[in-house]
C-alpha cells in the first residue's frame, strides 16, 4: 500500500473516531429513553443459528458502535466485540477501500462490513453471496443503525458493495428520498 493511501486511512480513522465519540456523547445526553428501548430489544433478541458470528472491531469509547452491535444482536446475529486502540491495522488487513471508512469494522460470514450498515442489508449479502469483499457505508449517516435520531429522521445514504478489485457499486438505498 502506498504511503498516501496509508496516511489517508489513518487520518480517516482518527477523524471518524473523534466524530463517533462526539456522537456518542450527544446521544448519551439526549436519548436515555432510546437506550432503554434498545436494551429491552437486545434482551429479547434470540440468536438465529443460521447467521454467522459478527466480529465487531471498534474503539472502547465508541458508543454508537456498541448501539450498532446491539442492532445486529436484535436481528439475530451472534456478536463478538473486539475493542482496539488502533483501528487502522484492522481496516488495512481487511482491505477497506480508501475513503470508505467508518468508525467500526466487522467481519461477517467471510465479508468485511464497514460502518453503520443495516442488518437487513447484511442478511441480503449473506443470502446472495456475491463475489465481493463486502459492504461499506462511509461516514456516519444520521438515522442509520447506531446513529438513530430522536425525531426518526434518516438522512439519505447508500450502502455500497465492494467488488473483488476494490471498486464499489450501490447495493442499497436508505433514508428519506432514498
């Protein structure tokens, strides 16, 4: 990997980590009810034996990443959390394309799953089994799983399929107008 690409991945990881921490602080201060609801849903969730283990790599201080992991659990995925101080080597090892990073990275069923991707999209990926590296959702779109808004707003966003050559193409559209 060239130096510019490596620095780009590192900078993206650092910037998203700080954004995730800010989002987490804001969410904690404004949504105690939503947290209680998510906890209740997670407590009721049962693991679907047909779904593979989701290994979620995240920083320990990231609250929105934990909420996304709870979203996966509520959808039936068994989830293993791996907290790390440095996400860059994880993203590099899993070949997350430059400019497509988010605050957490998961390994699910032989695919990389980068960012706040809805469980329904992951289930579709696992059902269709395309020849691809996985799914990416750059950034942290408002209203995506783990980034829910109190008023229910969902920013339009596109989940992308990462092809074997590292290029991407649209996989799913979400949000108002999407």
